[in-house]
């Protein structure tokens, strides 16, 4: 890609507009957290959102969860706007993400389980996209609110995490962002053999 895109963190007003205008189009209702939860996470410093711009025009957005001191960043929501799709931008942004999320061992990604998805074909395409970008499927699944996800690890700075450590770090992110009681109510992690793991 010859075009240069600029990354910057979105403020509350910008993020609200992205949620209302873009995220509600890009993600099914079962995957979307309430806007108030997202804004609260940003306000208390456990999350941030990157806007990727073509000049002054938003081309993509990446919502990240990263509590202070965490060894990982969690890619919460990621989408390229429709007019910028099918040109390799998504893959380039994932490749560039670790340099913006500095000093982390890995980027954790949740990708919808195809057999539980409303749009199975789309879920299969997402998994294929992340695999082509170097993300490794841990073999674990996650039940988050009313949706089911595969837990993937995108290495950062040449490092990677084993499956158990990655999922333990994911659990830590959720417990710190949602609070210990709430996260256990709404998030369950399952090993490859189907056993629930309560970190």
C-alpha cells in the first residue's frame, strides 16, 4: 500500500460517533457492549481506541483493552470502514498494531465461533483473515455475554504466549475491567476438551 495512514487515539465524542455510526453496522447486537461500558473503560484508563485516518477521514478503528501493567493488549473491536475494504488495509493495520501497543507480549483476539455465529460464512472468513495475519488459535473458546468466540494470540515483538497463559491474561483483563463478580457472571473460558477453567 502506497498510501500513508495516521493513527491517533479517539476522544470520547469521536468514539461515541464511531459507536453509533460504524460499530452498530459492523457488529451484530450480540457482540456489542453497551456504549456506556466502553466509555467507562476508556475514562478509567483500562481501554483506549485507535482511529486510523486517511487525511481527516476515518478509515478504520481498533478498540483495545489494556489495564495498567498488563502484559497483553486485547483487541476488543476492529473494523475497516466499507469504502476502505478489500485493499489489504486490515492486514497492514494488524501488522502495525504491536508497534502502537508498546511493551506487550501479545495481542489477544476473540473471533466468533463459526458454528455459533449468526453469519457462519463471515465468522469463517474472520478466522481465516486472522490466521493469515499470524494469529494463532489457542484452541480455547469463550462464552462472552450471549456470544461464543475462539481465543487467538497475535505475537508482538517476536514473542508469543502459550495457550494457558494467554487465556489467563484474558481472564485478568476482564476481571480488572468488569470487576471480579461481574466478569465471572458474563465470561466463561473453556479448554480445548470443553472443560471450563475458572482462573
